[in-house]
């Protein structure tokens, strides 16, 4: 009887503290694993140079996509206007926003040239949300803080926001998006995002 109660207690603990479950990587380790893979791609001689840019960025997008939850980031960035969208509009917005975020993040990290990356604190709240602090130390000793905000899906940790030098990508975009929607329309926002996507695609060629 005591043994059965002990097993039941362990099951309850495991349920309410999912980040302690066997086989689950910690938020900091999850970030480090992804960033290390990204850095390895950037350092690999066969992906260097302008002629390899398309291939390099394709690989970077694959690695980023493994840990970034673009739908969750879309919801947070669109804010109150997300609920008003149809399923098709949501799908379209997620794809456009994903492209925008990937380009923004890749533009930041693609200039990497053997800078030191330091993984600092990991803070977990209510077994579900986490904040992982990192910083890049440039060759001239300048420190660039990059914090990753994650949530636990039940099986692993996913990024829902990135804070670069104190600026939240999600909050920054939400402010811009909401202003356009309020002063003009949601359709105007989509139009601008599509125009931006086309311009960036042309610039990369």
C-alpha cells in the first residue's frame, strides 16, 4: 500500500514538474545546442561566401525552425488582432512573420566571426516559462546581450521571444503592427509585409 502511494506521488510530481522529466533538455542546454549548430554552419568553409548564401541561409532556417515557435510568436506580436483573423489569414500571417523573423535573426548572427558566446543564467517560472540569458563578446570586447524567452510544450522548450540588447523582438513588432492596423487596416499590414519580403528576397540575390 505504501509502495503504491509512493508511485502515485512520483507520478503527480512528474506531471506538475514537466521540466524535471527524464530525457527533457533544460532551456539553456536547448538554446546552446541550437546556437552551437548555427555557429558550426557559419564557421564551415563550404558554406562561406556570397555564392553560398542561399544554401547557408537554408540550413540556418532549418536549425532555427527546430526551436522557434513562430505561431506563438505571431499570436503575441499581433496581440488582440489575432483573434479577429480567419484560419487562412492566420496561416498567411504566420508564414510572412516567420520569414521576417528569420531574416532579422539571421542578419544579426550571420556577421559572426569567432566572437565568444557566453551562456549565463537560466530562470524557470511555474515549470512552464523560462528565460535564458546569453551574451556575445565581440573581438573589441563589446558585450551584446541576447536573452531567449521560452515555454515548455510538454515535451521540449520552444522560443517565443528574443530580447536583443534590451529590445524584445515581439514587443517591437507588436507596437509597429498595431499602429498600422489602428491607423490603416490589417490588409495594409499584410501588403507591407509582402512588399518587405519581396524587397529582401531581391536584395539577397
